[in-house]
C-alpha cells in the first residue's frame, strides 16, 4: 500500500496545478439535482466537445423543474417517463436510471430526508436508504455526497484506471478495486494537499485520466 501511495503521489504531482481548482462544487443545496447526477452519471459521458453528454440534460432538467431540483418530495411528483424525456433512457443493473432515482428519492423521504438540510452523508440510516436501491452502490453514494459538498472521492472507472496505471507501472502486482482507489486518492491528498479538498483532487485526476484514451464515445 505505501509503495502504491508514494508512486501515486509522484504521478498526481505531474498534473497541471490549475486543474486542482476546476471543481465546480456540484449541486450544493440541491438534493434533487445531486441525486439525479449521481445516478445518471454512472458509466456515462458527462460532457463532450460537441455539446452532448449528460451535463446539457441536467441543465435542462434544472431549468424546467425548479422545485424538484431541491426537494425530493417534489421530485417524487414526477413520473419515470418525465425524467426519461429529459435525462434519457439510461439503465443501471437491468433497470432504468429514472426508476432508480425515484426509488432512491422515496427511500430517502422515508428516512425523513426532504432537502439538503436534513441529509447527513455520515448518517447510517441515510446511507442505508440509498444503498437499498437495486442498481445503486457505494461509488454513486460517495458521489452523491460529494455533489452536496461532502469532501470525498468517487472511485469510478477513471479513478480506478489512474491508480491501476500507476500500480502497473511500478510492477506492484495489484488489482485495483474501488475501495483501494478511494484510499489511495485520499492518502495522496493528505500528503500533497493538492486541491482545496480531496474532491478537488479527485476531479483533477478524473479530467487528466479521461484525456488519455476515451472509454465511452457519444
């Protein structure tokens, strides 16, 4: 572990400094948007140079459903098809992402979470409410919290690949999974302090790694 962290620290120090300042603070104060983003961003191109990807759809939803973007009770007034009309027909683990969003909203409301003011990312019942939804897991849960302003890292495909690339270059014989990737990035931030929070570092790594070779085309 120490050898991997040390090597990863050397790697992230090669990232241009300005990239650690790019993170746009997600959807702080807007729990509906954070939930939609967390679910829909799973294995999806966020934005492209041609103006496509998830981001334009998120902005369209944000503009059309003012109440739903900040209150889960209002989000639950929308149908699955209404979400799909704006956000697309993406699926996760055999179900539509729209249905996963609505079930997660229902579970969180059942845990008395209506707006960002009631949500506590470290609360076990709030975490359980999210993770009971089929198709959602710890990675998107981490990202959900990040979007609401909780410093964390989202060990998605790009972050895992960044850590795996370093492990392979050092011939460490390690298969990197999401939990290890999260630990390595967190430790690297603690060592380097690059970026205001670990979320800023996560975003800088994500931006840099996705430039190496696209995994998803749109």
